[in-house]
C-alpha cells in the first residue's frame, strides 16, 4: 500500500458527473497537480477532512473542466488513508482525461477492489463487510440491497464475534485448567463445556440453514418456465415482466429458443427463462430449442411448470410433473377462465403447490408471488439478520460447525476435556478465517479480484 492509487469510481458512459478517486499518502499532492481552486487564497493541500472545494481540472495552464474536490483525511476515510475525490462532468472523454492526468501527476492505476482492500488492511472493515460492499453494488432487489447493507454494517461479523468470544473464553479457561493446575483454576465441568458448545453449534447451524434463502435474495433465482406447447408459458412471462417480452401466437412451437427476462417478485430477483414447449418433434430447429429447455430445467433453482387447465392431462404433462419431483417447483394451472378439464390431483404430489389462475389476469401475479415466497421461505426472511453471503463464508461456517460437533462427540464419548479443546481450537480457526482475521493473502486477493476497479 505504499503507492498512491487512482481510478474512476462511477460507471462508464454519459452521466451528470463522473468521480475520480485518489487514495494514498500522496493523494493530496497528486490532486493538487491537476486541481486548481477557484479561490486563489485556498490550497487543496491544506484542506481539512470532510470539506469540499470548487475549482477546475487543469492540464498545464489549460482549463479542462469545472471540478468539485471532496477531501478526506486519514484515518477518517473509506480506505483509512488520505483520499481526494474529484467530481467532473460525466462522460468518458473528460473522466478519462482527468484520470490520465492523475497518473501523470504520480498516481498508479488501482486494481480491482483495491480501495476496499485497503479499507480491510487498514482495519476499517472486516472481510465480511468488504464482501458485502460488492453485494450492495450488485443488488438488484430491495431485499438483496437490505441484506447487503446489514452485512456491510457488521451484522454477520457481530454474530460470529459473539460465538467466537464464547469459544475463546472456553478455550482460555480450559488451557489454564489443564496447563496450570498449581494455580487453583476453577474446574471446568463437562456439562458446562457442553452447554457452551451446544449454544455455539446452534448459532452456526442457523446461519448454515439460512444460506440458501440469503443467497437467493442476494444473487437472484434462476427460474425456468416449462411446459408443453401452447400452455401459456410466454403469456406468463409477459405477465410477470409487465410488457410483451415474448411473442405469443396460437401456433404450437412459436418459442424455439430460450427467452430470458429479469423480474422482481416477492422482493427477490428472478431470472426467468421462457423455454420452448416440450414435445416430440421432427423440426430440427424446434428440437434444438427443446434440448435447451431441458438444460434450463435441470439447472433451475426454481421451476414454474405451466399446465393448460382447459384440456385433459396428457402423458407429457405427467412426465414433466415427475421430473419436477423433489425440486423447488410450482405447478401453475393456467387458463382457468376457460372450461376446466385438467385433473390437478394427478400432478399435485410432485409440486410444492398448485396455483390456479389465468396468465391474462393480473391477479395471477399475486398468487404466483405468494406461492414462490412460501417455497423460497421468504416469509420468515429478515434482511437485517446475520446471513452468510457466499460459498467461502459457508465453507468456513460448516468447518466450524463440524469442529463443534466433534467436540461434543468427544465429551459424549467420555474423553478428556483437553481433547475436546483441540476441536474448539479448530472451530476458532474456521471462524477467524470466516471473518478474515486469518485469511491468507491468496484468499483475499481472490475475493477482491471480483470487485469493480473503482471500489
């Protein structure tokens, strides 16, 4: 972190403003070479933290743009270092000129996530909070944004720190009792140790159990709309999207490729995939679309299986229902505004719920939304609670829970307390890895490689 870094912190393209962020020991020196205050009596190098100066971006003696300089002083900045943010008019030409001028003035290009990485290394945030920053940037639903904001404020870190504190106290007491018997350390009973371990494992199990729901809220749910031709799949996609996303005709096989659209349902982002109607066909193009339909069905995290209520259940309907057994799937019985001929009882055992309605009626959206929310366990979801955000955190949590289970097994097997203490140490190591306090440099580099450059 000995170098001063700079990057554009706003998205590329045309906008009202663009922001070039500079961080490091020489941040003010670099900024002073490209920024001239409008008031000659003021100097950027003397500006206090949390102040703003109006001026101009200059190259040599040539004024390029009007600029606002926002000043932050170490350690009270995002990175914990001196930071200057230069806000110019939006547009790639001006912002790129300003960034190149900063490089010419002594700054180095920032790497992916390097500003947040410096915040981590300077102790401004924990690793779980740093990971939440990218989740918040990428949030596409209100629930996802709320969950990421809670993690960024330290909800997960506080939960893990509470568990860890209990285990540290237990390990310390155990070590003192075993290693220094002459000091009359109070005896630690197996029952007391079991109580602490059981409580800690309960907390970890709850975090692990809530991972799938949290992941769905944060990253969205890949949802396949499947069914036979002309059951109303494309009409359903258009209804959920709020506009005519897919072509709808009475001709069987109209949809020949997968049509995708993102929607927000029950506060969660669903990546909908309207697939080709599944049937036997001699048409080479349609057959290729049906193969893609089957692939999406296999990969889907949520399945909307659509059936036509106005016709009797066919062998293909039964086969589709059976392929959804044991999967997170809803049966959507469409066209209930017509004469009913479909016996829903033949497919009901294979689905979490059968939702009747018409894809031409807006009220069907509410019914589908309620059923999906129940299936994804969103009713009890608390976005402000501690949640595991990614596979790295989940893996560490599982290792901690396994180590705690081993410690309880040791106690139940009648082995010595210090043998259980070894398992407690393993659990602590996993928790330190989860929060980042013992994460290797390679792990940290891998995490920040997925960040945008300006963050």
